[in-house]
C-alpha cells in the first residue's frame, strides 16, 4: 500500500469545489480548502483503518459517505449555494479523493 499525499489530493479537491461553486457566483475558497483537506484526511484514515483490518469494506464505504454528507451540509450552509451546486461540488471532489485512495491502496470507498 502506497501513501496517500493528503495535501496534494486536498488541493485538487478544493480546486474542483472552487471551480464548480464559482460558477454559482460564490467566493468559497476558504470553505473549499477546509472541506478538501477534511475529506482527503478522512479518506486516508479510513483507508488505513481498512488496511489494518479494523474495519471492513462496507464500514469503510459508510464512513466515507458520512464525510461526504457532512461536507455537503457545510457547503449548503453558505448563503446562496444551492443544493445542486453543493452536491455537484462534493461529488466532483469525492471522485478525485476516491481515485487517489484507489490508486494508493486498491480500496474502493464506493459501492460497486
């Protein structure tokens, strides 16, 4: 299992959130950076727990899904950010993070 570069993945995720929400006319860079970092850090920790056998595949997927829901809620709380825009932003960031986890560990954090 190779290491997940949390900072690099967090930056990519944050950039994707900003890209999508900027189209909604919002200045969300601070939120995007925080949520990208939180998602990437959580995914790396979940992958570590799974690799160590402390949780199974289903638990890993559920834990990551909980993190995605929390980040959606944060973005939806920003005045003027629609539910659809928040959903699109988190889904896009999630795909970046999921790809990084899959490449580093072989673990898929989404149900097939």
